[in-house]
């Protein structure tokens, strides 16, 4: 059997583990035309989950729009039109619908060389000030006809960075008009995306049901991985699977990276996992050193404090003193900055976003748990 594990990009079977409940729940929300705010730590599987659900859903036209890398409204329009036009496989009909709905800017057509699907390409100058974004949504409605549609905006927090509150308001007005379309807003920069939907002063306040994507349970990893080994006529000790899941703090991409390498070994042992962990850390050493150098002294102290305490009781007086903080507010400010810079996430406890960076820190700085 070919190596089933993949730690870059979107995953599907056989590299997709479980998420049964999440698939069912997301499908249910879409079918009942609810808008959803899907968020998680980085690389937890949002995009893979959306595309998995989109592949299986029946009676709904799925539209996936990736906003990664977009820096302004013209980019948004381009990404949205590409996504929507891929939902209409007949180019003639697409051209007709574009003619009927889009009058505020001109559109060219092309065929995607990979998928063979038609793509509507807007002709917009980057500095253009006003763009009738509602026309794009009108096209979506026309493409879906009487059928339900689900539109996923991946990396939706990018919209907040375009810098214009009026645009967010305009977008909200568009999404509120469509009873037949369910929107999935996905993103990983929790502070940015949740603020868009939870802050009463923002346009998207309460516009979507919150759907935090949590870790996959260790038992689900055991079942999935043990089964892959069985299919390859091999066995693996369940305890070793749990051991890798623990080292990775349940981070799916990290677990896949370990098993991608372990798969090629005849037998797996704790010694081998140790060795592999060192290899993975070594490979990323320059990146970690660069990240470490970019931190202020107090941010470094705060990172060590989080690793040492396991993210709990951070502000206990003796913990603060042990890491050189004179006042709790010094530590709070540093932790807040680390969250903003995405080194740290708060999920009940404080955690480092990248489990391998955490291991590097533990090993290189000799930080043990109390
Ligand atoms: N259901 C899953 N089972 C096993 N591994 C998964 C699963 N979902 C995601 N992964 C792992 O996580 C990695 C990232 O997945 P994906 O790109 O879907 O996450 P994301 O949350 O959209 O990431 P980003 O924050 O970069 O947008 C995949 O390459 C894969 O290694
Ligand atoms: Mg993603």
C-alpha cells in the first residue's frame, strides 16, 4: 500500500481520520440553510472537513472560495467569481447568467486547465474604488437556480484586513438576502475571525452559528491508524499510536508527519519515535531559531512559562517570579502579544500553536514540567 499519510495540504480518504460527528453536524447546518463560523487552530483540518462534506452532500450545490492571499476587494471578487462559476459546468449557460446579473464590470471567460470547468474572470483595476459586490451574489443565486447552495469562504478573516468596514457591511447585506444559501465562514486566526462575529460593533455580529473544530480523539486515531496498518498486512501497537498523538498534542498535521515517516519503517518502537522526533526538530531548527530571535525578552519568558506550567496557573506568583516577571501585567502583555502573533492559543489553557516548536523549546531550553 502506498504511504497513506500526508502532512501538507488538504486530505481525503485514506488520509482522513474520522470527524464523523463534525461531518454530520456541518451537513445538517448546511441543509437547514444555517450560516456557520468554522474556526480552529491552524492546520486542524477545516479545509479538509469542508471539502469532504461538499463532496458527499446531496441536493446542495457546493461553492468553495479560498480567500487566502487576497488583499483587497478586487481579489475578493476574483476569488468569489472563480468559485461560483465552477458550480456551473455549462459555459454557455454561465455566460448567459453573467450577462443577466453582472453589469458593473466586465467579465472574461476561460476554461480551468486542470478541472476543465468554466471560469468567469473579472476585469478590474486594482485601484478601483467601488465595485458592486452584490452582483456577484446575484450570480450565485442564478447559478443555484431553485436548488440550495452552500458557499464556503475559507480564510474569511482576510476580509477584516482589507481595512474597510463599509465592505463588511455590504457583504452582510448580501448574505442576509439569501434564504436558499448557507454560508460557511472558515478561518484559523481565532482572535481576528471570532471578533468579526462576536463583537457587537462589527457587521457580522451573530451572523453565523459558532462551530469550533476541536481535536480528533486519540481513540479515533488509534482506530484509523491501526486499520491502515492492517490493510497493509502489518500490525502496530496501539500504545505507540497514543504515544505519537500525545507528543503532537493531538495536532493532526503533526501526527500525519510522524506516521508518514514511520510508515516506511519495518517496525515501530519508542526509540524510533524518539529518533524521528529529533530528526523533525533538526529539520526545522533554523525556522525555530528565527522565530525565537524575533521575540522580545518578556515574550520568550512567557513562552517558557507556558511550556513549564502546561498552560495552567500561569500567573501564580512563584511561577511569575521563576521566569523573571516582576508584575502579572508584564506577563499578561507578553502572552497577549504571543496570541496575536499566533505562537500561542488559548483554549481553556494556554498552548503553543506548533507542538514541534514546543518540543524544540523543551529540549533546547531544558524546560521540564513541574
Ligand atoms: N480528518 C483528518 N484526519 C487526519 N489528518 C487530518 C485531518 N484533517 C486535517 N488533517 C491534517 O492536517 C493538515 C491540515 O489540514 P487542512 O489544510 O484541512 O487544515 P486547515 O485547518 O484548513 O489548515 P489552515 O489553518 O492552514 O487553513 C493536513 O495536511 C493533514 O495532515
Ligand atoms: Mg485551510
